[in-house]
C-alpha cells in the first residue's frame, strides 16, 4: 500500500469513528469503558509493573471511584486534583470521578512550593488525591491554599489523611446508575504554559476526550491485538488521554511505565509484544544516541506515533530500529485544530487534506516578531504567508456547539482565554485561535514547525513558563532584576532555560542553585546564567529578550560573565570558550 493510500485510509477510519459522537450527547468515555468491559471482559487493558487491569477490572475500579465521588457529594463541576505517578489506577480515578460529574485536574508530579500552590489555586479543588510518596509536597502548600482542600493519599499513609484506595475497596464495582454528564460538560483540567504568563489550566470537555480517543484510534487503526507502549506522563493530554484511550477504543492494551528508560525500553517493548509506541521527539533522540541494544529490532512495533521528531533524527531512527510507519502530528491541549502527517514525510508535522479544508480552516499569518502581533494590510485584515514563508499558525473558531472543527474551550482565567483569540482576521467579526507557534507550509501543503513564540519554551518534553521561572529567581536574595528565555543546545530538542540577572548585594550563585532546586522542577531550572550590569529594554520598557536569546551563552557574543550548571556538581561554573566548545560538541551532559 502506498503512503498516499495508507494516509487516505487513516483519514477515513478517523472520520468514521468520530462521526457518531455528536449524535449521542450523553455517551462519554467512562460509559465507553463500561461497554468495552462487557465486550472484552478479562482481556488485558492496562499493564504495569505495579498491577494490571483487565477491561472488566478497569470498569469496576472506575465505578468504585464514581461511587466515592457521589459519597463525597461532589457536584457537577466540582474539582478534584490528582497528583500521582503513572499507573493503571490513575486512569481509573479520573474515569470514575468524571463519570459522577466531577472535574479532575491532572497535576504535574514534579511540582512543589509556589508552583504547586499556583496549580491548585487556579482550579479551586474540594479534594486533593496524592500518592503517599508525594504527600510532603502537598502538605507544604496546603495551609497556604486560597480555598481549603481535603487531602487523600493513595498507596500508603501520609499526614493523617484518609486513604482513598482503602475507601473505595468496599464499594460496588457494578456500573453506576447515575445521570451521566453531557459531552459539553468539563471533564478534566490539563495544564499548559500557553505562550505568556504562568501555567494555565486548560478546560477539556468530555467531547474532546471522545474526539481525541476515537480520532487517534482511527489514525493508528487500533485493534484488539495491539499493545501501546506509553512512558509519557499521564498528567499530559498525549500520555494521559491519547496514548491510553485510543488503544482501548480498539480493544487493545496499554503498557504503562512510570518514566522513560533508554536502557530498558527495547526489553519492555519486546517482552510485552508492543505494536505501538507513543513518543515525543526527545525520546527518539535518546534512543538513537544510545549504544546498540540486542533487542532493538526484535520487536513487533508497526507504528510510532507522536510529535517533535526532528528531521535529522527521523530517517536514522526509523531505519535503525526497523519502524515500519511513523505518524507525526501537531496538537495543543487547548488548541482548536491539529495537524497529522499520515504520509510519513520526514520533518513535516502534518497537513490538512483538501477534502477536509472546510472542517479544519488553518492559516499562517505574517507576524511582527518584536511585538508578537500579526501584521495587517491597508484594509485592516491580517496578511497570509506565501509558500515556505514562516508565520504564526492560527485556526478558525466555529463558536458553535461542540464539534470536531474549531472549538476553543479556554482556561480558568477568562482574560488568558481572550488573549488566545485573534479577531477580525480575514473578515469583519471572524475569530481565530492563536497557537503561538511559528510554522511554514510548503507548496504541497505540508506544515513544518519553526519556533515557539511568546514567553515559553519546551525542554525535556515539558513546557516551561518563563514568568514562573522569573518569579522564582526574583525571590532569591540579591537578585534585583531578571529575564528568562530559551536557548538552543546542539543535539537537544527544544530549548533550555537561560537567565539574565542583575545582581546586587547578598547574591551568590551557590545560593541561587539551591534556591531554584527548592522551587522549580529540574526541567524548569535555567542551565545558563548571564550576570549583567543592566538589562536593555525597548522603547516601551520591555526587556529585549530576542537580543539576549540571539547572543545565547556564547562567550564571544558578550563581555558579561556567563555560567553553566555542571550536572555532576549541581552547581553553576564559569562558562569560558573551551567549555562552550565542549557543549557545542555534545561533550557535556546538560
């Protein structure tokens, strides 16, 4: 089958599976799990090192959590925060609570201190379910929350809170006889950095979960014989919804790992007979850079699905590991559209087939990079980019009832939601969703990612809010001013953090390293520091971040003192020309 024919079949399957969704406004994914439990019974659904769930067990466990939610009088729309490592129970918890009408906020397990408090406060939960091993982080912020939240631990005792796993053990696992939420109702909050400001809680309706799961089930042709290898965080939309729910729609199983391990990856894939693998580009790069593994081609993988696979890694990765097909895509948790590279064209993030262009109106508009605003013509409307000309990707908003095309469900912050909408774009009164991503489109219609706009960057598979990092640095003794931005590192995906700091009395780098270790997860801590006498600003007093990012950490580009975090010491060390060259050659672990 040719690439073009295979792509057409993938689109057809996705459309067929999603077409019935809108006709059944109360059929949500928890109800789908009940039906799958009846159909597939004792067939494996979720597999892990901790425990496994068959379809029947997953449905029963979710029903117990639904009954727990009803016992706690969790009303429709009430929020429960979930902070646990990857495991089958994670999925059962949010399935059950959302079946009862509650909303589950999926908390990043790396968060602590003010970052964790912020994530909890913006969703105002009534309850917090936390793994016993993470209970100290929640206990630290619980007294400072804007609204009291009852703590519950899972898989161990902690802080005197009740254990939710024990609380649900005595409840019935029969399907719940309770009015189901509607497709339009909110199911989850999933956190995203957006393009500016602090991390935001993006609203995810039951409709989106149904669309994501069934659309991807069609694209990957999910079958009962499939097993998906998923080591991505379950608190993200891809790892927690797409990679788990799509295989289940087809009756397959999901092998859940707590985290990625290059050394055990191929053993896991081979031993579990995995046919599917959900990736982010960074994982593929790690595997391609690893030493040969005796089982790296002794597998049943038929497809790898994900985003961020760099064009310089793609061919070597696919050839070395004998991956028959790669499905690269572009999506954002809160986005109004997605792009899919069903043809397997290396480097492209996707395209919109002509027969679907009316359902996925996507455009690239010319941009003033310094202001971050689209350029407009004499008529006041935005200017479309020519072929291969970079511009910001935008998607037209329908503004109507939930459907596959053009819906933006926003954040908990209405002002942040409004900032993502561009109005009067090509016609009076039209509205388009701003991705904050710079792309280009070739003459064949394939889109290519160019760069991230705004005040965020992506490192080690995580979006980093520069505002959040700046606030953490500003709280360090002796810091009088700081600006944070992303810089590229040879051989690494995305950008890592760099901080320009104006320091005063009482500042020391050792203190900064310890300070940040207490307040930020590892991926958000800047790897590079530039000590400045002052930070240049624009005429409107905004820091000249682009100039700082352009200079990067090259000692030849500035007379300011530069430092890099030495991972062997977890301390900042002076960055000279020799060390800079080592970094360029990939000889220093960052």
